[in-house]
C-alpha cells in the first residue's frame, strides 16, 4: 500500500511540475534558456542546502560524474524547449 501511495505522489508531483513549467514558459513569461538556468541553479542550491542540513560538507570538486551532469543538462534543455511547442 505504501508503494502505491508513494508512486501516486511522485506521478502527481511530475504532473504538477509539467503544468508549472508550461505556465512559466507561456507567451511573454520566460525564455527556455533562462528558465533552464533557473531550474539548474535552484536545484543545485537545494542540494547544497540539504547537504549542509545533513551535516555532510563536500567539496564542489569531489567525486562528480560529468556524464550524469551532461545528461541532466540535456534533459533540462530539451524539455524546456519542448514546452514551448
């Protein structure tokens, strides 16, 4: 039962994210590149805040995976431009 509730919550969150992205990228609101930058920077800030709250300081250069970062960037750019169409 817990798995069903968590899955439902995740799917609802994804749907709401899609609606908010479409609203943010509406005519005259924001351009796709700027919106993508805001999404990536706010996500990085949130991860940094969670790490700080968890008491696990990490260096920005420690054990990163550039391929994962590249795919995240491609995902954000593709979806931001797709919301315009």
